[in-house]
C-alpha cells in the first residue's frame, strides 16, 4: 500500500479514473440487476460512476459520479458505527464477527447459531444491530440518526430517501421478518418487528451519488497526520474495527475473492454501489447496478481491482514487477 506519509499524486489518480471509466463504459458484460427488490428490477445496467476523495480533500470523479442510487446494504456500515458508539463491545454479545459462508439472508445459518448472527453485514446481523438502535433511540430515532449521520458527512448537501424502494423492501421482506422472528425466538431480538423493519428499509433506501458516498466514507478513512497519536481515540478504534469487518464480510460470499483481487476494506449494496477505503489515504465510491453471482457490482469490483493495481493502494502492498 502507498505510504500514507507520502503526498498523493493527484495526476496519477486522475489518469487512472479517466482510463478506468473509459474501459468500464466499453465493457460488454454489465451484470444483472437485483430481482429481489421490485423497484430495482427495471434499472438499466449500463451505468458507471466513480469518485475518490483523498485525505487532502481533493475529489476525482468519472462517469456518472453525480447520479443518485439506492445505497442498500452500504447503510449497514453507518448503523454499525452508531451502534458501536452507543453500546461499545456489548454489541458483540448479540452479533458475531465471522464470515458466514452462507447466503446473506440465510435462515439456516441463523438457526444453526441459535439466533446469533455471524456478522453485522449479513441481513440477520444488520437487523439485530438496528434492533439495538431502535431499543435505545426508537424506530424513527434510528432512521433520523442514520440520516443525520450521513447529512453531517455530506456537508448538508441534499439527498433523498426513495420511498418506492423502501416500499419494495417492505413488501418483499418476508424472509427478513422470518429472520427477526427466529432471533426473537432465541431471545436475541427485543423490539417490535414492524418497527425495526421500517427503520431498516428506510436506511437502505437512502440515495447518494458516488461523489456524496465518497465524502461519507471519510469518517473511516481519516486518521490525521500522526496515526499513532490517535490510537486511543474511540472513533478511530471503531473505524479500525468496522474496516476489519468490511474486509472479511463486506462482500458476502465474495469477500475472499474481493480481498484477493482488490485488497481494500469495502461494503457493497444490491443497488450496485461499493464503498471502499484506503486507510488514511482515500475514500472511494463506485456504482454500476449490474451485479455478479454474489450480489456485488460486477463492474464496480473490476474498476476497484484496476484502480488498486494501477495506483498500488491495496492494504496488502503493491504487485507491480517493474
């Protein structure tokens, strides 16, 4: 990975983004949109956007970087941050920190572990996290807290919640309700299921552009000029914990392949977005709504792979031979 003490070569970043954007637009494989959410079925897969916010505050963008899209499961990163801030390590008594090895909405996995989800990024884990926030803040309070969190980080710039997407998530959410009921059966769910469901679908229906999402990601990216001096800062400790889970669990069953190809902590959403972080260097957002077999953006993943190859931003170090 690039030494964070070295200046970022902005010209190199701009060349990389321009080249990747041109390559993605010329692609003949765009993936398939999610069929799980009715409102996303008709989205045209032929879109691509990318934005990078550097630690110096520069933004480099390409393609449709200003087009809003439904962030879906990327919102789980924000609710996890709020839950860790509210509960600290008590959170891990109810949610695990291991990759699941099963589909993101597996009810068998939840039953196998007696109502304790394997990690906070599969659906069962995210729902238990939101259950804890609703217990502390109330249903509307949880939604407001996530929206306020996002609003602060986009510097008050306007964004919306797509009510059609929220309704689609709500009406098609029978499996999510089953997950909550099973967790409640095992004593690991405390609030009203409909209240938690409403909070969940509304945070997933937040719409951001790549440029906005990259700005939101800076709370994970920034460590300040002297990282060692911030080791005791609770917010920095939370960011490190969240990024570790993004690396191991953020792309569902594709997390291992993503780590191999891209080498960055990242979280995907079935709306086609991916938020990736180069610690203390850059926050990156990509959007291409066509998905691969694991439910992650096909071209978004490829774009990030090309980026970390060209700029050597992988947390595992450079791979160039010349």
